[in-house]
């Protein structure tokens, strides 16, 4: 009853917002358009994107601006949910917000390591981050070196793990991104136990646990197949959290001597037994579909719980990722049939 009372208004709000999600038929219509401005004009007619693109001249927007505006639609929806939430629900949204901070930090780091002359322009997100984050976007985007960038994070939770990397000899972008990801994932796992109990905790454990398991499987495969990393190096990059994959299974896969041996071990995991077509070749595409399935299922089972918020935000971000792919297909004149294969894989 408490869940019903505390979540009924927010769940109703989320269901209304979900009704504005694009369907496959809408993506098909977008991929059939001849130009990106036509596609942006199409989005102007859609309730989710009209507030973002409505006052803009689609013929004047360049690629980066369009992607930033699509990301703004995610932040806009997050802000809507935040305003509509009570104290407990805002605790989850504050925790979830780290995802956006991590994304912005990675964008800045990529720019610095690639030695791009143009600084990352974060001004479009500055007002939003001022309300929800301790990051100083102006200082971050103005950093010209990695050292300056790490210093711009002083006073945030990201400063300590990054400052340790500065003491290393020639840390790479990969080192920084892995350090950031591992910090973020460990913090999520720890904080859910502090903030929630009962079905909220159960649902978040299922969602996050499955996410971390599948990411570890992807990283093991990539590390062995593409980078030929040593077992010791692979262990160092894995998320130290195990949900439905045991320590023994992880060890066996890391130590597997060949791709066929790894494939045979993968077939014995919970995910391969539970989801048809879960193979080494489909790890990345199946990850997205399995996460969508888990979140949709848990949200239907427990509509008056925190998982409903998580499910909405995940699906919104997934929609934006698919839109970016669809727009790129229009830009490069890829046929609608081929474009839809890329959209559906995302």
C-alpha cells in the first residue's frame, strides 16, 4: 500500500511520457526521409522533441548540435521526473544522475587524449548540471591538459580515483575510462543497499546485477579476442560484482585457452540458458535487448516501485541512441531496409 500511495502519481506521469516513445514504424518513416533537416522537422511534430527542436531552423543545425539537443531531451525528461518525485524517489534519481556525469567526463577525456583543438562545448547542459551536479562544466570544458581536467574535478567524488592515475607513468584514455566505470559501478552497487529495501532493492539488484554480469562477459571476450590481454590484466578490468555468474565461471572464462572453449563456457551461463541466441557474436546486441526485457518485465510486475523510473530513463536513452543511428543513416543515404537493421541492433 505504501508503494501504491507514494508511486501512484509518478507512475501515472511515467506512463503518459512513455506514450510518446517512438515506435519502429516511426523510425522507418525517419529512415525513408531524404535529408537530415527533413528528419529533424519530423521530430518537431513529436511531443517528446518539439520543445527541443521547435524554435530551431533545422537547416541551420549541424551534426553535433543535433546530438546535443537529443541528449537535452533526456535531461529534460529526467528533470520532469525529478520535479514530480518525493524525497525517496529523488534519492534514486540523484544516484542515477551519476550516469550523466560519467558520460560528460568521458567526452572531455576523449577530447583531451585525441588532442582536438576544439574544446568540448558543454554550455548547452550547464543549467541542468548546476541544479543536479557538483561538476564545474565551465572549468572542465576549458581544460587544455589531463592534469588541468583532473584538477577541475577537485571537490567531487571523481577527483580521488583520477588523482591516483596522475601518479602513474603515461596512463591512457582506457585507464581513465576503466577507473571511472569501476568507481561508478561499485558505488551504484553499494548505495542501492543503503538506500533501498524490499522490492525496490530486489528489482534494482536484478537490473544492476544483470547489467554488471553482461558487461563482464563482454569485456572478457573483447580482452581475449581483440586485445589478447593476459589473464592478470583481464581480472583488473572486471567489475568486482557477481550476480548470476559465479567466481568459478569467471575464472574459467578468463583462463580459457581458445575462443571455442570460451564459447562452450558461455553456453553454461544463466544468460545463455535463459535467452536464446546469447553467444559470443551477439553479446553486445543481446545486452541491450536483455536489459530492455528485464526492466520492462520488472516494471510491469512492480509498477509502483523505483524500477519504473529506471525503466523509463533506460528506454528514453535507448530511443535517443537509435535516433542518432537513424539520422546518421539518413545523412549517408543508407537504404531504409539496411538502416532499420542498424536501428534494431542498437
